[in-house]
C-alpha cells in the first residue's frame, strides 16, 4: 500500500532553515505529482507547494514563494521541501501528499 513518511521537522529560530523529506513507497513514485501541505494550530490544512512527476513544473503558495523550494529525487523515491528565511507563521505540521494519501506529518516550530 502507499506509504509516505515525513522527516526533518523541528524547532528553529526565525530566519533559520530546515529541509523536510518525504520517503515514498508502495507506488511508482516517478509517475505521480506530489505536494506539501501544512496545518497551523486552529487553522485549516493548506497547500504549500506542488511538483509534477518529472519536476518540470513547481508551484507555491504566495505565503512561501521565494523562501521554500520543493524538489524530488525519483531515483530515491523521495520528495523534499527546503525552507529558508523561516517565520513564526510558518509554524505548522507539514504533510506529504500523493496518490490520495497523506503522510503522518512532521512538526515545524519557528520560535525564538
């Protein structure tokens, strides 16, 4: 079955960086577009970034554009989210999404 496992979250100071990873299994990774979502406390889950199967197209929410970079390595069945210039409002649980399946999420906390 499809499995998505996120890692790389943690506590970081404002202005800092983190790289999230999503390890995928149970499907042909290179055939599917993928996405990162996030859910802040008390808010609805929102789309942060998407990437097509061959990385030919990437898209970002306005709130993260210019600071976050989505990428993937089809040889490793892994997707990434490089997050730079982090702000307190980036604090959320970050979820990997593909093939109508969610990962378990990884917590990102931006605080001094």
